C-alpha cells in the first residue's frame, strides 16, 4: 500500500468504468491524487498516439465541471473527502508535472492501446514510479466516454452508464444540448 497515488484521465464524461479505475487506484494508496488531463486548451496537445483526444468536441466539459463530477462521484462511492484530491494534470507536458502532483507518489496507469503505452512513456520520462494496474486489449476496455457522448447527442438513454451524482450534474448543465451544438460546429 502506497501513502500517495496519482491517477489521471480526461473524464470527458465520468462513467462507471472510470470509477472502477479510480477505485482500483484508491485501493492501492492512502491518499489518491486524481489528475484531470486536458485541463484547458493551453495545456492540451495533439498526440499522434491519440489525435482525437484534443479536439473541442471530445472535450465538452471544463476543468471545473470535471472537478465537480469527480468530487461528487468519489463521495458517492464512499471515499472520504480527505482521502483524495483533484488537480489539473497536463499529461502532454512532463516538465510541468512537478507543479501539479507529488513526484514521490506511485503513478497508477491502465493500458489498452498505443495511447496508454504513450502515457507510461511520458511518466517514465520523468523517472516516476509507474504502476500498471492492468493491461488489456482495446475490445476489453468497456464503457468509453465517447460512447456516452454519442448516446447523449442522439437523445438515447445514457444515465445508466454514469454514477447517479454525475447524471444529476450533467442534466443540470444540459450537456446533451451542449454536445449537439458542438457536433454541429465546424472544427
């Protein structure tokens, strides 16, 4: 068991499989630092390993909205507020990690594809302690945020794929309408 762990993701719609990932990380440490990647356009870079992840349509939620979603879902899952922190995490800028997360922590990662392997490279480029929690083929990834966004855009049921607290917030923000607007906006 580690004292501090760092885990990260875009969480551009926080869903149940994200929660499995987050809770698996929390089970390995006393305090979990959750890093939100692509926190703003200036800390977002296109990466050949996953070029779509930087487009506006793939990033409909602000950093603050994702911060609220993560806090609500972690508390809903029974994790006490003092057991986790939520911070920006510019995954594409390893030289900036020291300003956002404790570098002496264990960095928890899952690998499903070339992007997962690229993230491991980025973390190891700073000589960080990386713990690969699991490595699976892409077809075993489960729920994807892009799938949830597609359902929302199409007006299909999506609430069953996210924690209840997340569904409440996303409905309050009328995210389906925002997604439909973004899908019509030329890039």
